[in-house]
C-alpha cells in the first residue's frame, strides 16, 4: 500500500498546492475542529506525516470553511461604524474631521470612563504644563488604567515643587468636571469621570447627544472662491461661474454651485462642504446687477466681513485699471509684460547685429582656424576660443590674448559660450561695446 506525503497530497488539487500549504491546512484545521483536515496515518514515514491511498477522495472533497485556528483572513462582514474607534476610546466622534478641524472639546461618551488624552489636554490648557506617557521620564505623566487615569508628578531636580504642581493639577481637573482621588504620597492621583461627563475647554458645554459642529475652513472657502471665478463657458472668458447661478435663494444658489463644482472642478466633496457658503453667496450676489434678490433679512449672515471688503475694494489703485473687470486687468498687465519682453529682445538683437552707420559701431571677427579652435579679433583686443574637454555638449572657453583696456585679464579665461558668435558677443560686452557686429568665418 503506497503512502502519500504532503507533496503528493498537494499534487491532488487543481491547481496543485505546495507541501507548506498542506502543513498550514493541518495547523489551521487540526483534529477536533468542526471542519478538521483529514488526519494522516498514525505512523509517520521519514519523520513526516503520510496519508493512505484510500483517503484520496476525502482529501480532494475537503473544502476550507470558517475561520481556522490561529489565523487566516476574516470573511467579509459589515464594517464597524466610522466612529467606533473614537467611541471605544472615550472620545466624541469627529465625523471624519482632521485634528486641525476638530473643535476644542473634551468629552467622553461612556459614563464613568475617562481617557488619558483628555486629561492631558486639560492639564496643558488649564495649568500650562506638558505631560508624558513614559514612566521613566520626570515631569507630569498620565497613564491609562482601564476606565481611569493615573497622574503622577515627579522631578529629578529639588528646585521644582512636585507637591505644589500636583495640587494645581488636581484643582484644574476638579474644575473640569473630573473626580480626583489623591494618593498618600501627595504627588500622584487617580482621575475618573462623573456619570454624565462633559468637559469643554474654551467653549460652552454641549450635551452628549449634540452632533459635532464642523468649523468653517478658510482654505476651503478660498479654493471654492477661486474655482467659482473661472468662466462657466469657454466662449465667455470674462464671465465667472459664480455669477451665473440663481441668487434669488441662498439654498438654490448653494446647491447649484455645489453641483457645478462637483462636476467641473477637482475639489473634494469635503472641501466643498466645509466652505463658508453664506459668505460666498453674499459676494456673488453683490456682483449680479438687476437681479431679483429677496430682502437681506432672509439671507444667512456671513461669518466674516471678507465678502463686503472684496465688494467695496477696487481691483487696483492703478488709474489705467479704472472701469476694468478682474480679467481685463489681468490681460492688460500681461500685454504690458509681453511688450516689455519684445522691447528687450529687440535691444539685444540690435546690440548683436549693430548699426553700421553709427559712429561707435565695431566689427568683431571670429576666425575658425580648425575644428574646435578659433581666434577672435576686435577693436583693441584679441582672444582665443577652444572646446572644453570632458563634456557631452559643446562648450567653448574664452581666453583673452591681448587687450588695450583690460590688461589684467590677459591670458585668463574670462567666460564660456556655446557658439562662436556668442563668444564674440561676450568679448565685446566684456570691453564695454554696445553697438557691434559679430562675423564668424568658418574655414571650408
């Protein structure tokens, strides 16, 4: 009777399994498991388990079901609520807000439970002392003890008053609504919450049932403003999308703008939702002329005066911009920049080509004596030009051979250029010439 080892058992499956996979199945579904893997023969062969040929059909028919012993991936199940982690650690659910967006609240959703992070925040806010969670560090340490927190104050330096600091911390925690029990050594205490704990620093207390309030995000408001200033139609580059929506109602305007931003911008849904929409509505409402707008009493009050400031402030103090819209001002300034750039280019071309009729006109002659070597001759100076070795791209060095006006620069490399014409122009400018022509003579 032939025996099957783990490798032979793995070859029975389609696709084949390795011996290690068979060993894993044995470990995860041992004898006694509701879905145990077929057991091998009692007597091992060569130190390893073997199965009888009569078990082949049983081995092929076995299917892994359920969670094996000691591991395996979990089967697909309903994910826990998004706020389950926050509630499990005694914090108010934040609704997905980041740390910067969370209101400065310290609340516990479980009666009788207190977290070390909330206690640390109270100590920092009320006493102005930092806390540590490492037991080997001196200072104020907070440690979580199930549903309570142990606070201990200790200093290596005798100049600090540990007992006095502990008393100040006890007073601050008591005022914050925590039950504090001092230990006999006067520097340690046990902190626990009252039955319905609500502790708020820098704000009015709120109940456990109150939903978290998402604060206004100024950066999100600026992003929404910038996207609503874009034209809604490419054929009308001067208009802005924010002025095209119905401003007769705040709710209608907000929903229309949100829908357009979701379809025509890269802003995230969270950014759009956290913007200051009353302020945005008031600004674009003031831009729309002759609109059927209801009385101001029915419009939500903006959270800041930014919209009013933007509406009253002129676009620019430049008199040339009087009566222009924002896009007209931008195009006007861009045109001025282009004109200045063209003027500078024309001056540069004039310096290189020169004016032959001018009295101060100079001719710069470049004579290429061999490939990669040239001589430059100009009024009162002479120079050599050669190739810089060891470079992938062509670059020439320029060495001054003689000069009437710059004797200190003779036999020195005064610069580099990529072409012979550029080398002649650099030598002319080095000698203060502004009206010159560079002629390059390439030997055939």
